């Protein structure tokens, strides 16, 4: 590893890469009911709340040794019972996301290898190639993840504007603001479907302790990286909403909703109202790089979480044991049960809310009581912000439960 200090932009890109995953494609469909103006409110509300909870984790983390993650902090401040619940929630979400990214990224790799070879390549081969190349980066160092993520983010930006450039230029204001809708059209009754998807679109909390260690304890620099990284992601989400909601009318979303937001169906419907050109090819490349960067970010967070939980060192034997526990379970599950994650992925939002909203707020409340000496970084907002984040978590739990039991209206187009 080079002695050159890590850069702010490198840390920000790790966060951006973690946040922007394949879930981005679900946003326009999940927010179709509340439409563009409503989606902006929900996205900004979620971005602010998730950034606040991430900065809460950062402040608490500064009271502990570098490398300390959820297990150390939660056990010390909130007790063994909450630590068990939190650890299960963290492991469930990060393992399941890793499993899903291996499956989806492996599928895209299989198609690319088949085209290069001129013959069909097995799904397992694609999964292994995708997995091996990226897992090696995480195993070796955070700095390598920084470098690879920077390259992939650059590619994502190019392909994103390649895909959406024409759509952004063709945005139609009557479509964007749904001015042709009937006077009694209601929007906010569909907010429950949008909240959990937007929460999942801003998950980066597993990387806070990783970045603090990477930046050698420079918490203010980490805070700037979190703000910059999540702002870049927010900008991408808003532009994507603008491109889709500005061209595909709200009343024409039925086929996309029926297909659960499948990109090919979305593009097919968009092509009825505007020229999509080579959008499908560009979005395929974008999706591949988005999945790769999310895999790197998620597994980096899982790697450091497990190292902290089992107290394995940052030396070669310690990293080897951590890498084995990080990567082998989701790889084996993916090879043996390639679509098994579909059964339980609906519960990811519930589990993620535990450690991205409730735990950070409770940790900060207890930490400020236990550690009278000010931390090297302190988030503003006081008790009001803690209550804000707790209410944000409660709103998401309520939205997910109400949606799951079909107690709220569902927008069908």
C-alpha cells in the first residue's frame, strides 16, 4: 500500500458506489403514485435522515479504537440484547445484499462471457468470475476498493448521461407535473410504498467505521466524504426521476408496475412516448457498474463488521479469516440456491431500519451521556435530531408493515 494519504473524493466515491445500486431502477416505479414532486420530497427527506443517522454513527465511532464497528459500540452502549438484535439485522442485510449482487452481477457477466466466447457459458462461471475479481479487491485493502470504485463511478457517470441525455432534453412539463390529471387525483396516499424503497436507496452505514479507519481517525474528513458521497447519489436519483417521470406519463405506468420495475419493460414503455435510442445498452453497462460498486461497498462494510465482531486482526491471517467468513457463505448459497434471496429480500427494509435509524439515534443518545469529553466530531441538532431520526425509523417500519398487510392503497397506474 502507498503511503499517500487517502483523498476526500476517494472516500466520497466509496459512499456513492455503495449507495447507488440496482435499486435505483426501482425508484421511479415505487414513487409513481406520489409522482415527481412527491418523489423529490421523499428522496430529500430520506437523504437528510439517512445522512444524519450516518453522522451520528460517526460521532459515536470516534470514542472507540479505529476499526470498532457496530458490535463494539452497541454492546458497550446499548447492552447485549440490543447488540444481538442489531448484529442479526446487520448480518442479514449485508449477507443478503452480497448474495443478490453475486447473482445479478454473475448473470450479467455470464451474458458478456457468452458473447465473447461465441457459445453459452454456465451461470456458475459468470458468478465466480464476477465474485473473484471484486472480492479480491476487498480482501487486499480499502485503498484498492477506493481506486476501483473511482474508475467504476467514472464509467457510471458516462453511461448514465449516455442513457438519459436524450430523455433529459425531452422532458415535458405537463407530464412531469401531471397537469392533465383529474382534479380529484390523490398522490400522498401512496407514500407508504415509496418510503422503504428510498430508505434502501441510501444505505451506507456499514461503511462509516471502515472510512474512519481508512482516514486514520480524521472524523471531520469522513463527515465531508459522507455528505459529498450521498449528495452525488441524490443528484443521480433526481436526474433519473426527471428523465423517467418527465417522459412516461403517470397513467402509462401500469405495465412497468406489473413487471415490478423491470428495466426492459420501462424502456419499452418510454419508447412509446420518446426516442430511447441506445438506452438499453447504456443502462445495461450502468447497471453492471452500479452492481459492482455496490458489491465493493457492501462487502467492505461486512468485512469490517465481522472483523470487529470476532476481534480478528488486520494482519494476513486475520484478514484471511475475515475474508472467508465474508465471502464464502453468500457465494456457496448463490451457487446452490441461485434465486433463494427472492424469498426473503422483502424483509431487508425492516432489518435495515433497525441499524440505519434506531441504533444510530440510540447510540448517540447514550454516548453523549457516557462520554462527557467532546468527540473529535460532533453532529449538530441535539435531541431534536435524535427524535427526528427515531421518527423516521418509525415511519418506515409503519410504511413497510402497512404495505405488507395491504392496509394502504397501492398505485397500479
